[in-house]
């Protein structure tokens, strides 16, 4: 026991023993500066210096852009922001291509290389209206149909004829990337789409607005009744352009999606399609 106590006393004496550190003038050997240090004080100063250095480096990494260079740093918000920026870039590229095409056509008209009558409007709604006009029956066709119906009126073979189901062409409700798909088993009766801020929402078919409302869960909601008992539902809108009773055409803008803040909170645009009271998977009838 005495040996251990002596060793402990010697250890304490060594770490507390003061050393004099002096700086001498080489020419005159005069002492310019000195300091008294012990082993224990050197240990304390070194520990304090390391601790201060650690806190300074940690603050620089946390509160400066250097943190983005660390492996594994990031969140789902960053992914959504990247998707939104990429969609904006795609929109800008599409707009630039349209402007370039417009300028080329305009240049051709001015130089006389293109006749102005050969330029046609490429908007989808005028195209559909012109298609309806072109499909309208002429006078000769109407007379032929009336004559044929009169001849086949009492033909029993024509009674077994079944009308072919009408083919509907659906418009894509909004530009974006599908983030959640239709899943009736989990009671997910629609799809979620990540869009750019303030993206235009269009009607998938011609129809009538039958319902509009606002809730904290789904934001502005609009329901449209279409032919063949289809009902389309558009959720998480930030602004509606139609009210109940308004007639809308296929491809017509009816609302706008949310801004960047709503997108980061997870409130992405939602779309549902129902037929005769049953949910329909939008990806089966609409090309996204």
C-alpha cells in the first residue's frame, strides 16, 4: 500500500511540477519572454484548443453549404425540388422549341417560301372543333341514311344489331410525374402527380362542372360530369377557374396546382376517375 501511495504522490508531483519556458536573444542572451507551465496545464490547454477547434469546424459544416458535400446528406424534399426544377427546364425547352418553330414559319412567310394558307393552328381544341365540322354529314349522306333506315326498318335481321361502344379520347389532366398509383385494395382510388408550381389543370373530357369545394385536406376540389357516366375529380388545386354549371371542353384549363411550399409539404395534385359509381384506374385509359 505504501508503494502505491508513493507512486501516486510522485505522479501528482510530476504533473504539477512547473517548467520555465524562456525565449532568449541569441546575441545578448537576454531573456525576451518566458512562461511557466506544468504537464497538467499543457494537457488542459491542448484539450481546450482541440475542443474549440471541433466546435468551429462543426459550425462551419452545419451552417454553410459545405454540408451538401458530405456523403448521405439529403432528404425527400431535395428530390422533389430536383423533380420540380427538371420539369421547369423541360417546359422552358418546349417553349423555346415552339418559339423557334414559330420564328422559322414566320420567316418563311415573310420571304415567300411558305404560303400563309398552308399554316394551320396546332391547338388541340380548335383541331377537335374542325374535326367535328369535317365529320358532319353532307346532304347526300343524310338522304342516303334516311333512305337506308326506311328500307331496313322492318328487316328482322337488323334487330340483332348492337351499337358499338363509343371510343373516348381522354386528355392528360396535368403535366407531371406520377408519384403514387391507383390501388383499390388500399382504398387509393386515384393517382398522385408531382407537378411544377402553378401548373395548368385541364378537363380530361367534355362535360359539366357539378361540384366545387375547399377543404384543409384536399385544398380546392372540382368534379366534372362527362358522357358515358364518367366523373373526373381533381384535388389539391390552389385556384379554380370554373363554377358548378359551367360547360367545359376536353383540354380546357379549369384550375391551377399549388406552389412550391404546398409541393414540399406533400400535397401533390390528385386525380380520380369514376364510372357508374366505380373507380377506374386513370393509367388504363389515359396516356401519361
